[in-house]
């Protein structure tokens, strides 16, 4: 258990000190899942870039953006803010690289604490059940 907490605490998410970039493009592909991703074709260079939604509040952004012009800011490969055809469609959980690093770390730490709490709860309940069972059925020598 302690190892899980130590790994989470020492993990870096790559946002600290990262610059926030801005891009205009057309959404050409999307994926679904816990952290949907969108592939954009940059309007200036024509290059493709895939970005994820780890730092966004849940939104149906990608469905609305398919084939449309989208302007967004991102840090690393995670979208911070976006506009589809000039309309704000997503709001960020953080506003700078350092703030995003702290937010991601806090989120993972909460998950690790929940895991440890659940594991300890199962261990305590199992122990109590074993003690109750041994009192009901004492061993005979």
C-alpha cells in the first residue's frame, strides 16, 4: 500500500514548466473512453496533432467539433481551453503548466488514498468476520 502512495506522490505528469500553446485546426478524428482524444489538422501547417481531454471538465466537445474549425490552447498533449467556430465549448481544470501538474497530482493522490482505504476496509471486515466465526465455533483440543 505504501508503495502505491509513494509512486503516486513521486510521479511527474510533464506539465510543470510547460508552455501553453495555441492552435487552430479542423477536427478530423476522435476517440472515446475515459480521456477522449481528438486529432486535428493544423490550419497553418497542415500537420496532424492528437490531444487529450485529461485537464477538461466532461464535455461532448469532440462530437460537436468533428469537421469544424476549432481553436484551442493546450499544455503538453492536453487541451486546456477550446472554441468551436468561435463558441467556448470546454473549460479547463487549471490555467498554467504548474497548476496543471498540481491538479493532476492531487487527482491521482485521491485515487491512491481511496484504494488504500478500500483495501484496509476489506482487511478489517475480513478480520472481524474471522474473529466472529472463531467465537461461534471454538476449536476443541
